[in-house]
């Protein structure tokens, strides 16, 4: 449905549920609710996934750190979700990868302690990958691993994902199940009747649009307290925010494992192979300003690269090799004191006028958080049972059943199947009439023009940054620049002209 038509429906209908915030949590709440047969609207002030859900470490993991904090339940749940995501929900977007945890002579952990922790972690993960490997074997997996004073490496398995695309797949699932979804639609006020929240006023393309709904869920992530404040100006603060910064450098050589790098007794940092780059991070510093003011400072990048250099050849992670950086905000319960030792629990609260707010938690457990949110809303929404069984997101299926043009080179084919799965045929459809759409958006990357057009026609992309940062892999490869922006803007314009015809 076109944007004007969606706006029209939003302003004329009364929904069962309005979800504020199209990050991974809001979009999954919307998708699950729509599949239950409810009428649902999902809105986001910026782009879908434009908040925390594209700024994570991109790990779908149990979280070794949480075991150290004694949170066995969280680790067990996360492993359960990781299995559901890799096997059923998003196997094309969530991939298993081995992790090496190097143990240096002057490091914070004793090998025996780590070995027993990894054994326990792997038992919770139902994984058999859990042993200590010698430095020579470790270098085969990670060629740039530092070997001076290295005693051994613990080996275990977790998974990585493309967080923005995972979020988008949930938005798409919501839309396919009948939800009306709109990005760049900011909730500026909540509508009330009889002391209850019954909808919201949105600012959309400079105009105000009213949406009516029986129930409103606030899934605004770091902005959760701002929306709670619209419900009740005295609502106060329910969460604390801390900033996490990542940096990307080109990976030299094939990395067949990621690195978990111990920094102290609790904190670890990561170096994860990601689209031919290494994703390094992250930091953890208090953020007391407006969420939208989160920014990468030079000191953050310095910290990220120097922490990576504990275990990675320092010349590989030197500051001048950094090609891209990004920052996101963790949402922690307000009573938290010290961020690193705080459990990444979800903060769920009912407001005085009946709005349910949900924030925090992990990307890994997004499904569980969304289902838990709907469980709480059962009486309001008149739902008897919330079906918790995992189901495949759009694009999941046997790619062989939708054959691709034979002339696609294998690398491009794999790239498209990873991002779109069975929807790849739709992405390539317009290229039948216009072969220039098969040309790369940047000569050094695999993303092609057809993807930008598809982002605008089928994936709600409105601006070049939506395509460059969240629909393709251009940003992560450090290939964003004026030429790419111009070409993407051209393609978005072309989609708009076609839609207006
Ligand atoms: C540095 C960092 C690393 C992380 N790494 C991992 C990891 O490796 N693995 C893992 O499992 N988890 C990780 N997490 C946690 C994970 O990223 C978050 O739990 C998850 O993305 C939160 O999603 P969300 O939908 O709650 O919030 P968000 O993605 O922030 O979505 C909230 C949305 O609300 C919208 N919004 C705000 N105000 C309004 C308004 N007025 N009207 C309409 N919309 C509005 C915003 O635009 C935004 O898109 C990490 C988090 C951080 C910060």
C-alpha cells in the first residue's frame, strides 16, 4: 500500500492496537498481534530499525557475560531463542559462528575457570563446541590473533545477524499479516478518553494525523520515558541509558571465527567478521542527554580499537583503518547502578492511563519479549491464547523453488539470498526490463541498484540513508559516499514517480 493510502487508513480507522516504535520489539509485537487477527497500526518517528535495532553488536547469543553474573535463566532463554531463529524464524539472516576467547598470561581469567564456564554455557546451548584450543589452531581460525603470551583459547559457538534486516523482516511480517505500518510518523501526543489512552496524534510529513486505538503499546526504546511522559507528565524515569559504540575495519584474511576479548572480570569486547569487515566493540558509558543526541566521539573509537588490539594484530585495528562507526543506546532499569554488571532485563510497565510500555532486553530474545507483551494485553485485546510457536519470517523458504537468473555471479546470488531469501526474485524482477539495475551501487561492494529500487517500492525506504545504512550492506563496508547517495536518491525518485502514476 502506498504511503498516502496508509496515512488515509490510519486516520479513518479504529485499531485494536497501536504500536509506537518500529524497532525490533515494536515490529515483532505488531507482527504477532496481526497474526492473531487483530487490527494493528505500527508507527515509527524515524526509519524502522533506525534506533537501537540497527546499532547492536549484531550477536544472537546466550551471552557469556550473563553467566558470569549468575543469570542462568537469561542465558538459557537466549539460547532457546537463538535456536528458534537459526532453525525456523530467520535462518537466512541468523548464522552460527565459532567464537574464540583468548586467554593471555596476564589476562583476567584462569583457564580452568573459563573452561568450566564454557562447558556450562555450551550445555545450556546444547552445543558440543566447547574446548580449549592451542594457539597454532586458534591462528588457523583467526589469522590476525595476537600470540605473544597467549596460553590457549576457549572455543564455543553463538550466532551473528544483520539486526536492521531482521527488524525489517518483522515489519514486513506485520504488514503481510494485515498491519498498517508507517515510518517517519512521530507520536507527538496521546489521545485520551475517560482517563484512558485511546490513540495518538502523529506528525507525518509536516501534518498532524490522528490514530484511534483500543490499546497502545509504547515500544519506543531509548525514548520510552518520553512517551510515558505524554501519558502522564509525572511518570518520571523508568530507564537509564548507556552508549555503546562500534567501529568497522577491513578484515585482512579469512576470519573463520569471531573473538570474545576479555577486558576485565566482567566486561568483554568483540571482533566479529561481518561482510568482509571486522565489527569491533563496544563501549558502555552513561548517556544523560536526549536519545537523539547520541554520537560517536573520537575517544569512543580510540577505546574500541585499543580494546580490540588486546587480541588482534594492532596494525589491523589501528584508528586510520576505521571505515565506519555507529553508536546506540542500551536501555537499563532505572535502579541500575553500574551498567556492566546490570542484567539486560526488559522493563515493562503499565501507565496510569492504561498504556503498556516495554523497553530494554536483548535483540536475541525479541520474540519472547513481544510475546510476553501480548500475554499482558490479553484481557484488553480479548485474546484467549497467544501462540508461542516460532514461524518463519518473510523470505524464509527453499530458494531453489524460486529460480534466479543464470547470469548472476555466485557471490551476488549468495549476497541477495542472505538479505532477501525467496524474495530475491521480486528484487530482481524490474531488472528484466532494465539490466542497469544489476549494476553495483559501489564498485567495491556487492549491493546492486535493484536493491535500492526494491527498498523504495517494497521496504518503506524514503531517504538514501535508509537504503545505505539499513537495507543494504554499503554503510558497514565503509562504502557510503556522495556517488552512492546520488544514485540511491535517483532510484528512490524513480520509485516515487512510478507510484504516482
Ligand atoms: C551497543 C549495543 C549493543 C547491543 N548488542 C546486542 C547484541 O549483540 N545482541 C543482542 O541480543 N542485543 C544487543 N543489544 C540490545 C538490542 O539492540 C536492543 O535490545 C534492541 O535493539 C531494542 O529494540 P527496541 O525495539 O526496544 O528499541 P529501538 O530499536 O530503539 O526502537 C525504538 C523505536 O522507537 C521509535 N520512536 C521513538 N520515539 C518515537 C515517537 N515519538 N513516535 C514514534 N516512534 C518513536 C524510534 O525511532 C525507534 O526506531 C545491544 C544494544 C546496544 C545499545
